């Protein structure tokens, strides 16, 4: 089972990156023709941000701003875009070690984002605590608090290195697959350590891309590919499962293992199904010759039924 899954992943070399292409207008579900944020959305985002800020419970903390950034504030939005809601706090004003603050805020936002599944017109809300003094590489930032643009979006035609994005995404997927193999080999403590290192690596990887190349950098867009194809969630789920197994003393391990295999099989089948049509078109539908007798009909691109008596049917 694990070999089959790995083989499929290794064959998945290309991804649909068309959603990264710049649009001619901001998302009309959020913005008016004058690039003004929908008042109802602004009020809801304010409510969400204030409730989260109040939950931080840090003495002396003050709210400097609430901003909307990321692709939904720019022309590179897509159906996959999150509502990137940033809570701005001056870390220097708090009598707490900076690294401790970052770890604490990261933990709080991670818990909040996992606990909640808030959708704003089809887009999921993601909260992030940002240091007011931290340089931010965003090319568009809207102040929810002040109801005005801090950085207005500009319609540019960036050069996107699709080939490098595919290569980087596949490399990172292979790294995450290693964690899956550790888990399958019941090396739970090793899996926990590896996953944490991988998470930190991904954070630095994306930040480096944003700092040097901005939102359209290979690093940032590769990170988004992993988020869209479910690999970041797979990494997070793996950390939880490995920790639970490492801390357990009793339990029906065979039953847990069976469930995990079923989850892998389901993911595999869904991925195969989604790729089958495009793959078949590429193999048998890409020719330029017209159909002629006796082959006057185009072939079906649907998956065929397995032969009678096939064990997997």
C-alpha cells in the first residue's frame, strides 16, 4: 500500500498553476469597482479579529492595526485564496523576550486556525499575529481598522517560474513523504522531531522567498502548492498522530493502523480519479490527426470498469 502511494506521488510531477495568474480586477465578492471593501465583510472581520485579540491575554498588549493582506487584497486572487487577517502588535512595547512572544503568538494562532473553520464568501479566514515593526513583503495591504489602503494593489504582470515551482514542490513533497515512512515504520519519536524540523524549514523557506522575491517568488508559490494539494495538512495530521502513538501505553494498534491505511487508500483513489481524465487526454487525445473510419468517434476519457472477477472490484 505504502509503495503504491509513493509511486503515485513520484509520478505526480505537474500541477495546475493557472490560478496564480494575475486577474484584471480584485475579487468582486470582496471589493467594489472602486476597490472599496464590502462594509459587511469589514464588520465581520473586525469582529473576528477583536475576539481573537482579546483571547491573547497578554498584559500591556495594545492593538495597533488589523489588516487584510495576501492574494485576496491583490489581483492574484483565486478560489484557493485565504482571508489573511493580520493582527498588528508592537512586540517591543511588551516586557517579554521576543522569541518567547513569537512562539506564544504562533501557538495561539495555530490553535485558533485549527479550531475554527470560518468562511467569508467561500474563502477561509486565517489569523496571523504580526509585529508592527516587522518588515512585510506584501504588495497590497488594507487596514480593516482604518477602512483604507496602507498599500494599494497595482496590476503587474510578474514573471512566474512555473518549472521551478513544480521542482521545488515535488522536492518538498518528497521530504514530507519521509515523515510518513517514519510513521509507517512506527518510529514515532523520530517522526515528531522530523515533522517539527520540516515545519521550521517551511517557515524559513517561505519567509526567504517573500523577503527576496515577494508574493510571486518560487518559494512562496511552492508553499501554496503544498497547501492546496493537502500536503501541509498531511504534515500537521502526521505530527498529531505520531505524538498520540508515542504517548500511548495501551490500545488497539492494529485497529489504528488499519484506519490509517484506509485513509491513505482513500487519498490515493481520490488523487488517481482527479488525474485520470487529464492523463488520458494527454495520452490519446493530443494527436492532430482527424478521426477516420472505423474510428469515427472520439474515445471516452472516463475511467473504465475493472474486468469481471478483478479482486479489487
